[in-house]
C-alpha cells in the first residue's frame, strides 16, 4: 500500500504565479469558513481535507509491480518527465503520475464514455447516459481491446492501468480529489479500479467531437422548413479553391488521379466495406431520382422557396424538424469532451523545411482549437527510456490525455508531428421505415438488433432501456421523446415507402466499429522516419486527422489517415439518406495507400488548418462537402510567404508570432464598405470613425475591434439569423414570422411568434468562416433578398446591402453602449471577449460556492473567430469565448531543447494546487515555456524528483 502523500513544495514561477498563489490561499480560507458556517452542504471540511489530495512529488514511494526504479522529474510548472528501464515500468509510472494529478477528470471521462454519469451525479444525467449507452462507446472499445489491438499495446495499457490502481490503493475519495469530498456529502460513490478499456474508450469521445459534418447535415435538413434549395445553397457556398489553397498541392494523389482517369473508374468502393455496389442514380429528377435529390422543387407557399424532391431526404416539415431538433438537443446536452460538441472545431498546424529556417532544420507548429475546460484536456509529459532498446522503446515528449498512455502530439528523438481535424465525412444519418418489430430494407422486413441496458442512478432507482439497431447503426430516435415519431410529413421521393407513423433515425459512424487507433499512438511515439511514421499513421483509423511531420534529418510531410467511407454515385453524405434503400449503403472505404499525402514539397512548407485537403477536381473520391473555408490556412500561408520572400529565414519565435496573428479577414472585406456609408446619427458616426486607419488587428485593448465585431454580429443576424428556423436560433430569441404552409397560400397578415431553441454557444449564424464566404459571395449582389430586414421599433427597414449595413452599424453602436458604456474611449474588444474556465462537472452544475471554488477567470482575450489566434465566439449568441487554442507548441528539429510549449491551464486538476492554472496567464499573453527534452536540459529545469521503487 502506498504511503500517505504529502504536498509538493515546488515554487510557483513568476509574478503571475505569485498572484495566483495568493488567490488560491484566499479560496481555501473562504471555502473553509463558508462550509464551517453551513453555507454549502452543511458538512465540515478542514484545510487538511482541502489539501489531502495533493500529490507527493519528492522523496520516494514503493510501487508493487515495478521491475526497477523510476524517476519522476517535475519542472517549476509541475510538468513530469518519467525515466524508466522497461516499457512496462514506463507506462505503469505514467498511470500513477497522471492519477496523482488528474484522477477525478479521468474518472468522469470514463463514466461519460460508458454512459454511467448517473452513478456519480444522479438522475440529471440519465438522458445523457441513455444516449451514450445507445452509441455504445465502451462496448466498441471492449471489442477493440479483445480483437483488434496488438499484444504489445495491450501490455502497455495493462501496465498503465496497474499504475493508476497503485495510486488508488488504500485511498478514500477525499484523498484523491476535492470534488470527491464534495460528492461524498450527497452521494456514497467510491472510485473503482481502472481498466485498459477505460483508456481505449476515451478515443471514442475524441472521435465524437471530431466526427465531421453531422451537425451540418442536421442543420441543412432543418433549414428546409423556411428556406428553399437555392437559399440553402447560398448559406453553404462552394469552397473557394482559387483563393484558399488546399493542403496537398504537390502530393502523391496526382498519380492516383491519373490512374483513375485512364481506367475510367469513378468513385468505386475500395477496401473491405460491406456495400452492395456503387449505384447508378442520377438524382436530378422531380421525385423518382435515386441520387442526391437536388430536384426542381415544388414551390412551397409561405416559405423561402421550393423543396427538393428525390430519394435522399432533403426536406424537413414539422415531424422531421422535431425529430432532428430533438437529436440536436440530445447532442448539445452531452458533457463537453474535447470540443464544442462537433461545432466550431478547428486547429492550426504547419511545418517549414530547413531551407526557410534560421537553423537549417524544420520547425513545426500546432495549436488545436477545442472548447475551454478546467483542467485542460491536454496533459504535458515526457516518457524516456534510460537506454532505448527492444525492451524499452520510447523517448518521447508532448501532449496526451489524462487517462491514456503514450503521447498523442509531440516529438521523439527523431521526428515531430502535429494534428488538425480533417473534417472528412465519416458519419451519416439514415431515415428508417419501421414495420412491426423490424425495419424495411430493400422491400423486406429485417429484425432490429437489440440489447438491454441498466442505468444505475445515485440516490435513485435504476432505469432500464432497450437499445435498437438497424443495419445502419443505433437508432438515435429512441432516445428522446421528440425522436420517437419521425418525419410524418417528410418530403421524400415518390418511390419512398409509406411513412405510416413516421421514420426513425439511425447513425452510421466509423467509430462504432472496432479499430486500431490505440496501436497507432504507440507506433507513432517510436517511429524513426517518414516510412515508419506513415505506416503508424495508417493505424489511426478514427478520428481521421491531418497529420504533419518533420524529422531531424530535414524532411517534412503530411498524411491523411483514417477509415473514410465511399458512397454510391449521387450520394455525397450531405443530407439524411433513406435507410430502406441499399443504394445508399456505404460501398467500402478508401484504401490507405490511396489517401492523400505530401513529402518534401518544393515550396518548402505545408499548412493544415481545416481547409480542403485536395483540390476539387484532383481526387477521385468525395472526402466531404463541408470543409472549413480556408480563412486561417490562407492567412498562415501568406504569413509564411511574406517571411520567406527574398530568402528570409523563419525562427522559432516567428512561428510563435504567427500563432498569435489577430488579423480579421472579414474586416478587410467589409470595413472599406462601412467607411463609405453616409451615417447621419452623430453617435453612430463617432463609432464609425473608430474604423478609420484600423489595421484589422483584434487586440484585446482595441476599441475598433470591439465595434467591428459588433457590426459583423449584427450583419449576420439581420441578413441571415432572423430568417433561419427556430431550431437554429438562440434559445429565447423570439420573432414574428410567416407560418410554414406546404398545402396552400399564406395570408401575409397572419404572422406567428417563434422562439429560438438552441443554446447561445451553438446557435446559427455563428459568424465563422463559412459565413465569411456567404457574405463575400453575396457582396456584389447589392439587391439580394438576403440584404432585406423589416423595420424594428425606431430602426428603419433595409431593402439593400448598404441599408442593412447602416442598420447593423446603428444596432452595434447601441448594443455596445448598453454593454460597455456611451464613451467609446472606454471600449475594448477584451471587455467583450472574455474567457471563463469552468470545471466540467461541479463547476457547471454544482452549488454556487463550489463553482466559485473550482472555476477561474475571466481573462480578456485578443483574437477571434476564423483568426489564426482562434479564440472563437458565436455571433448568434454573444462575444464570450467558446473555444480556444487548447495548447500551443513549436518544435525545433535543429535543437529539440529549444522547442517551446504551453498548456491552457496547468498540469494539475487539484483546485488549490500551484499548478491548477499557472500556465493560463502566459497562454493568454501568447508566451511559450521552454520544453526540455535531453537529460541534461530536463535535469537543469527540475524542481521536484520522486523516485518510484519496486
């Protein structure tokens, strides 16, 4: 049994750290006094209780199961570097150390992936658990572990679990985390042992938040209640290939394209899929087509236009709207895993070859954009074999997830790599026709696959549910009252089966099949060169990610791994498909050796920032119809090009400065137009003058940035937001609108009041780079119907672009007057654009005192939506920060000890630890910390050393 832990005596670095230290001591005092006074749960906590869970970071501990001593060296920020002599010892120590710092976070994550949150938090989580049980992440993870993962990977997972459990041995909840002490006052929950499958399942949560275009698929279907095909097309413009370059420009897919062109083959299935063929439908008819259903439309009276007819379901009358809206509500209510539940997910990464750097070796940068969480989703650490050999194979450092062995993003002694979300379409929604106890498929009734699930509830009775699946996947429509009856009036082709009581909705998603992503993590960690790296990356089947690469020999590269489905001709995966027709089954998967990659391109750099992977006509497969629109990627490209022009050389700090670029691309387009408007109101004109001479940089102290972003928010709200259906608008935002009537003419005087239904952080229009492209595309059509808005109070109506822009400038002026005051000299972007860090459980749902104790902030941030320094905000909902660069790193392949990194929060998940948020001030200021790798550099920066002994 491990001895009792004692608090670390490591010093808090820097002025910012001292300030946070004083704040932490104040929190402890406030907490103890409040609880003694009965303010919270009525229990009594002492200072010793608050500090009981702090980890021991000095001296020595005995761990049964180790074969030799392990050194854990922590720097002044509590970041651990582990040194061992065998793989088993290395990963056992990793499990022990991560549990020391983050076990509560790990425990919450595994309960989420297993659909067992109700066991910790009670009946309020039953709906979430029902949905997660229906997805069955833990069941898929168990199958992966049993049937897919290598023996070596299993040994590493087992060693990691043994380390976690060694930490848990003999400890009560209060000895592990302050949160357990709080739970213990209302719940008799006790942490259970860690298992290898708990680690594997977290990859499913990661895949869920990076799952591709499911939200766009839902939104497009919902839009059909008020918008016709032309209007929806306006809101999803084509990717601007001519302006924003794709990732792969000199890649190996060129030969693949030639092969396909020569053979005349088009989009056939590749790999081991179970599809029934490629399909031959045309999809351009008015009701009988078998393709995408882009037909001519029936001209729905009272809506914005016609509704497409075709076998792919592209309409959303009341029942389908309710069903998809219900699905959205369930998705939105899930606890945040590693992103904003599928929306707003982005990232930057780029690599520059040695011919353009001052070191003569590559530089690699990465900053994944995820929702802000406390503690950060990332955990920094190094895993070092004292001597790399067949029995101890790792010398790697970087970012991982608490609860997972290995390193996800970082570098070893030979290579470095980074990731961004590829956005490829790996999930489809299918409408299902029910018939008796089964569902229809090619005119035959097939029985559901079913399983029983029992959800245990803290403080209440258990609940039993039945999970049903079709051959397309689990029925999500079984998990919400609004999803039980489906599509009673859904517009489908004339060949669709009778809708009866409605259609169900099933999900097909690559992550619901067992895979090998955990094998990929370990294989990448020990890869020595491009060949080994690309072979390892091929194992990373879900989620599909853009992987960039650099090595110490000077090479750079990019590869797109992943299990990516192929679909029948005419089906692009952009809308819910008819599950009853085999022509809409996936036809297979793209073979790994036919996925795009690029190695040592002549231009000397590669940029990935969620833009299109390949040019539209250069690749035979459809990867997705919903790329990011390339605003960030092209800005990064322009910054690199401007630096290297004239043989300029790029430094590590240049890479850091690029990560902090705050330039607003939409401002460059709109401000010249806004300045030309003749504004009569002197107060609005005073605000307009802020834009004169503005350099479009969104610094936290910029008044011009504050005003412009308010104008932008009001432009998209007036032009688009007020015309969207209620399911997409902000919850509580009510408008008088024309009723939807699909059977006859509408009396224009009969308005109905509809209120929005989405949380502010998830509503549309979110103002991101898709909306940049929408506005850019419409700019020259000054009389477009989108530029109209009715009179509201004293605000005049608008009949064209300039009138709507003037109205937006007026609305923005008075909105900021209400928020920031009438004196524009006091305005600043940072006062609007603030980051609050919240503990993801008790910090969001607990009593107000616990929220105060566990949460931190605010921080006033620079940057913005679709900016390289991507502190995202949702224009429909407000200006608060909703997602951020969750970490930043720059790897110097010329001298790895000169690499730099930073995390959003800190190493620790303990609320009063010196390392809870000790990196956040520096992160907000754009600073990076030294990233030691060599033994000598690590020793020089070590503050605390803990020796784990057998």
